[in-house]
C-alpha cells in the first residue's frame, strides 16, 4: 500500500494518475495549499522542500515527481512503463526523463513562482525568460512527436506521463502545448486514457481534459 501526498492540479497529479494506471492500492492525501498544509512541520519532515508529490514507499518518503514515476515503473515492471536496463530504449528513456525533470520542468517553476529566482525585482523578466524556454521546449517535444506516437519506443512509458503533465501546465500560457500540431495529436490521444481521466475526476479538475 502506497500513500501519496498531492494537491489538485499539481505535480502530484502525475503520480496520482500513475498509481491509477498501475491499478495498485494507495491512500491519497490531498493537501490544501491555501491552508499551508504542505508547510507544516509534519509534512516538512517528509518533504523538506514543502512541495508535492511525496510518496510513502515501504514506510519511507520518496520525493521528486520524475524520480517517483521512474521508481514506480521499476517496482511494477509488468505494466511496461519503463524499458528495462540493457534494453535498446533504456538510454533514450533515461535521457528524456532527465531532460524533462532537469531542463524543462524548472522553467514552469520559474513561471509560476517567479519570486524564487527574482526576489522582489525582475519578476516580469523572469517570467518572460521562462516562457521563451517553455515554448522552445514544447517545440522540441513537437518535433520529437512528428513521426511517432510515443516519446520513447512504441508504447506508453513514464516519459509520456511526464510529458503530458508538463504540457498540461502550459494550458493557460500564451501558446499552450495544444497549439503545436504534433503535440495536439499526441495529447488528444493520451487524454483518452481512463486513468488520467479518473485522476482528473477525483481531483475535481474539469478543464483541459476534453481539449
Ligand atoms: N522538483 C519537484 C517540484 C515539485 C513542485 O514544484 N510542486 C509544486 C506543485 S506543482 C508545489 O508543491 N508547490 C507548492 C509550493 O512550492 O509551495 C518535483 O518534481 O517533485
């Protein structure tokens, strides 16, 4: 039994979706950001950054969306969500996972929390720079998907899960992921996955899922 600490419409949604994809039992604790439930001393003991997601695995807290997704894929290999070590797709799988987590995702953090890198000043400049990097990243994903249905190999992996969630975060930006034709085609297909739709429903999310 896993315990997931998340919050609606966040990085926690990715892990919520993945647990539903895997069909494993889990306890979901949705934290209320407005009440500061992610900054209590109890929660900071689990996740010192005070962010979601945190997944309790065998009694120990595991943090970082991409790390948790990769771990779950490896703990449940029957789902086929990660190419196994030594397989031809493994290198691309690791490379894309790390690119999404290290190079792409931080731009969203800068867009949504511009005071972190900018302090009291220059928040508009930080957001403008973040937006340019997000759009460059979306263009790269769009090019990757020009002649393929999945980011890695020929079936759904946690790279698709991370790609989809990060694309979702662009939905209210000037040029959202769905404005790119290959990404639109890809997202329209992924958004039909029952587990993603179920995660949306359970978190009370109604936008974006239907296009
Ligand atoms: N690098 C972390 C980032 C997680 C993150 O930024 N989560 C956001 C929601 S998407 C959060 O918890 N924000 C609340 C806050 O920073 O106060 C991860 O991938 O897990």
